[in-house]
């Protein structure tokens, strides 16, 4: 597999990594919050934007490709934060299997 090559100086966005924390709500359900567990420099690339019909509403859907240095602590339920902006990680992968970078396909969450 060909190695991915680009200038690491493009990692210009400082992101906070947040993990989902579920707490029993006492009624058989859970209350979900997020707790920060790390930070990383990243490269954010907008991929697409569009509207989709859902329950008589037309929310904007914006996707991004976010590059990070390789991390072993990414799992489902992790999201990325840049200030007030939130990015839900849909998938992540090692683009050239060299354990140098991780590429996350993310959807920006509306607040």
C-alpha cells in the first residue's frame, strides 16, 4: 500500500476528544453526557453539505474528513470538539496501515 504523504504542518485545528458517559436515570433508561479525555492537533477537510427531509424538517447535514496523528483510544461513541463545534465520528481508519495517521469521517452536529 502506498504511504500517505503530506506536510504535518497542516494539522492546524486543536480538537478536544470526548467520550460518551452513560448514567442510569433511575427509571430504566440512561442519561448520556460527554467527558473530555484528550486533545489533538488535526486537519479538517469539508467534504459535503446538503439538506435531507426528516420528519417535516430540513436539517443541514455537513460532513468532514478529519485527520489526526494515530491514536489507539478511538472507539465508537467518541466525538471531536472545536470550540462550540461538534463532530460525530461515523467511521475511522488508518489510511495506509502505517500507524502514522487516523482519518475520521465525521458529521458536524447541529446545536
